[in-house]
């Protein structure tokens, strides 16, 4: 069952947030440390002032509601999604999945470009992952990207798309990979701008990694030592973290904004990539839906369900990879090819973890080029 949906958050929730922001008990910081120890105190105060006096959540709602929003009930799970038909003479069905700490709002810049081409366009389905945004929060174990792959597949069938493409970054790459692995006869192709974090290639007996792959594994470990504290906490004890983040809008904001700053091509200034409205719209979505715990819990669930490919398990459908320069850690091609049938690869000299916001034109162009190579009507 699929029903239309419109975003309209109660005003008392918006007002309550502003009261909490106004009464924030701020920490101290080491003088001149900027972003070295985490989210910059001076920037967070600047952002809080904007949140109180300039940011308008209703503008975000209006932007969301100008597209058709729905809630689907698939196997008892409620899934929020946008569905936008392409304007082209030929339109390819494409389901695009976001990750953490993002949301379906990441895709807003892509929608008019992917759907607006008069010759070839895309019919876009953009869901909120379970436990994110307006999709259902599950209070039982087993809510991982593999489960979502099954639900996404059934959603596309319900919408009348027997064959379709998949696209994703971050956790969205994991959902896309599992759809492609489980339902290869229905997936036209998979485009990724990230390699699933739970992917590990299985080597044949006696085989070893190449020098480049071994160097990547070492660099990945070093990256997680420097930057991965958030991941370890979310994989192991997400509930403890959630008490503070679910209660303090500034705490929630700082936790998310630090990642936006650190993973994008900000070059020392977060304003080089994101507007304050973009940052706060995403944080507000987590706040008004109270989904920070259910979203970070996905790290714990995925840890228990690794994506091990190689040998008999191989993603054989065509795969396109967009490798943005500042997306780290990112495996070398050989490491990925052990489990994925790569038919298209683009190295970009710019961009980071959030290309749909950072470099939407580059991402869209790569999606068009990949599906242009592999798609045959009918």
C-alpha cells in the first residue's frame, strides 16, 4: 500500500528546538584550536545564532513538498520516498539511496538535472533509509542494508519497475550492492560514489593482496585511528551516545557538522561547500524525526552482516564507480574488482563524501555517461 505524504512538522516542535538552542550550555575550547579537536566552538556559535534568527524550517518543508512524497507499507515496514518521473522521451528507473550523516535531502540538487533532459532522463525513486527521516524506526535487531535491499526491490516492483538502476554513496552504496547481489536479473546497473564499508574481498587459496591493496588496508586502519572514533562508538554502544544527541540540538548539530566539515572538500572553510541552510535542514530532519539513535544504530547492525565477495559471490551486473578525490578511505580498483564487475570508472580531481551537494553536475554527468553505456531499451 502506498499513500501520499506531506511534511508539516508541528510548530511547538520547532519552537521547542529554538528554546533549547537558546539555552545551550557551551563547552570551552583550547584557544586557536579551530576544528582540531572537533566542531569549532566559534563556528558552532555562529551557526546557532543563524539557527535562532535566520533559518526557516518551513522553507525546507516547501522545497520537499514541491515533489511527490509517499509512504509505502512494504512487508509491514513504512518507507518514505520521493518519486519524480523523468521528462525525457526515454526514462530509466533509478533508485538513489543516501547514507549517514546525510538524508534524502542530499539528492535535492540532482532531481531537476536527472529528470529534466528531454531526450533521456531518469524516473527517480529517492527513499529515506529505515531509521532515517520519515521512514519507520525499527526497534528490533536485523535492520541492516541487506534487509533494506529486499524492501527497496519490492518497492520498485510495487511501482511497476521490473528493471531499474541503483545508485548510492555511504550506506546507500551498501543497499545498492545488496540489491545488485540478490536481484541481478532486475538491476540494469549500479553506480557508486563510495565502496560499502562492510565490503571485504575473499581471496582464493594461496592468493595474497597486491602491494597497492596492502598499502590501502594499512592506510584505512590509520584513517580509522585518526578519524574513526565516531564509527567505533556507533558500532558498539550507539544508545549511550544517543541520550545526549537526542536531547541537545547543538550536541546533535556538532556531531553531524564535524563530519560534513571533515569529509567534504571544505579547504578550511565549511562555507566553501555548504550553506548554513543546507547544514541546518539536514540536522533539523534528524531532530524533528528523533532518528539519531535509529540511524547510528545501523553501524552496529551492519558490523554483524559483512559484504564478503569473491569466488562464488560476485556482483556481476555492470558497475560504475565515481571516485571523488577527497573521499577517504577509498580502495584501489583491483581491491574492488575482486567483488564487483566494473565497467566504468571516473577519477575526479575534486569533491568529497557528499558529491550530490558538493559537485552535483559532476555526479549527474557521470551517472548519465555510465547508464548511457550500458542501458538498452526494453
